[in-house]
């Protein structure tokens, strides 16, 4: 197993490894690299859906079925991220997966199946590095705050559709389904459960407001933090190839899908691992 660092704060390309065929010492080295570099990339990986799931299980329990995303018929914990002719991706947001849950996910593993000729990169940000860039007085203040996270951002997206309510009136499936998931509160600053390092835990897709703060003041502070997270010095950008895999630590990163390929066909499979208890 060989590592090539891809940016100052985040990301490494891993060579000379097949993820479907790792002994325990190799996995242990991989896990340490995952903790250190926050997102790992692999080329030319042949993973069946079952092997994809088995790889995820080495990191922990697999998340259940996503409320909106499609999945494989014979493996419902393998999510399909797909663009097809006439069905382009919608607006993209910087986000950390599943922060609308009480326990956001530990990590995700994304495997490229089919790609457009150009475009479709994904960018990751180290929220640990974003946090470390802040002055001490700002850190002390942010440690006292909490954020409200909610599942709302998929309304009107390609994952939404209209359905009739009891009176026969059309309504958004996503808006209706989202009522089953109450907003949750997370501290703005979290300590990584394995490394002990602090990280800024906000994202523009799911963090709606700061608890106990006036709306205007909350918006100003969140926008300031979102803008800082978009700074390129904290990022790594990955150009996908068929068979590529990305494995990222959801506890201290955000990511952003670059939707610059229109409705050209693109398909990736994702397995997501639950947070440790």
C-alpha cells in the first residue's frame, strides 16, 4: 500500500491495494491513513455490491435505507447516485452527510460505475483545518454554540415528486416525508471520537440556524463560516474514473459535487457507515 498526498490539509491517493481483498494488517494501516488524511482515493477497484457492503462493515454498521435516494433492488443499503438523459442533477451544496440525524454517519464509500467524458469532479473540505485556522477568541466563542440541523434541502430536487394528500391536493413527497424527521441539535464544535481533534461542525445544506440566536445574527455567523469552508486552501479535488473509490471521514469533512456535465449519464454507488455508539 502506497500513499500519495494530494493537498496540504486533506486527501491522499492510495495505490497497490484492492479493497475487496485486504488482510487485517493492511486494513489497520488503511484505517490509520483514513484518520490522518480524512479522505482516501483509490483507482481501478472492482467491487461487487456485496463486496462494497462488506468493506463498509469493516468500519462499522451500515446505515439503513435513505428516505429519498434510490438504491439497488438486491442491496437496499447501496445508494445509487445517478444522472441520466433528461434528469440532470439539481443545485449542489457543500454538505456533511446525514447531519439531520441525531447521530450523523461515520464515513461513506463511493464507487464510480459510469461517468461522463468530462466533468463531475467532487471536492472535499477539511473542517478540522477550517477550525484550526480560526483565532483563539473565535474558537472560544464557537465552543459555546449549537446548531439546528434539518432534512429539508431535497424539496424540488430530482429526488422529489408530487403526490396527492388526503384531499387530493398535490404536495411535495420530500416535504411530506421530511416531517418524519424532526430537527436535531449538534454543537458547532465537535471532538473527533477517534483522534480527539476538534472540528467545526456546520454545513450549508443542513445547518439551518444557531440555537438561541436571533435569525439575522445567526445568518451572518453561519454565512461567515460557510464562506470560510469554501476557501480552496482547505480543499482537495478528485477527478473520477470508472472503478475509482472515495472513502471519507464524515465527522470532520464536507464535500461538494461539481455539477458541470449537464444530463450526461453518470452513476456511482454509495455505502454509508453509522456513527460509533
